[in-house]
C-alpha cells in the first residue's frame, strides 16, 4: 500500500509547505527588524506572519487528508437531488393554485436558473 504522503501530489504539497514556511519565517524576521527600528505597525505584522504559517499547515493537512468522492457516492448524490427536485416540484404544483401569479412566475424563474447548465468560467 502506497503512503498518501509519498504520492507526486503530496511531494509537491510538501515542497510548497516548506517554501511557504520559509517565506513566512523570513517575513516575520524582517518585520521584527523593522519593528525594533521604530515602525510600530510592524509589531502587528511580526505576529501576523506566524499565523499565516499556521494557516498554511492547516491547508497542507486538509489537502493531504481530503477524501475522494467515489462514483457510487456521486450517483447517490445525483439520485437524492433528483428526488428532492421532484418533491419540490410536486409541492409547488400543489401550492400554485392558491399562490400569487407573481410568486409563481418568480418560482418558475428560479427553477429555470437552477436547471439550466452553468456557463463555464475561465480555468474551470
């Protein structure tokens, strides 16, 4: 069994984490020097850069431990969404007789937005 810490993606993440921690440490050291020279705002930045380093560690851990969605889970999600959509349409049809025409038009508009394919954005 191959360790999740030795995959190509994990090694790239390790390298990025080391680079991030080095950058945060050097920035904190630089800001500490500026703070000691009299720049009072740099005291805040001296504290802030180690916090960014900790956030980098959390991000590294989260990326290494994220679970991959299986095809079975994806199919179950799609089936559940279809079931919920059908239930909502049935409930909407039952209420539409007593509903305000403007509200019905608005709900139909929202349904159209929800069911039309989304425009692909650059890079996605």
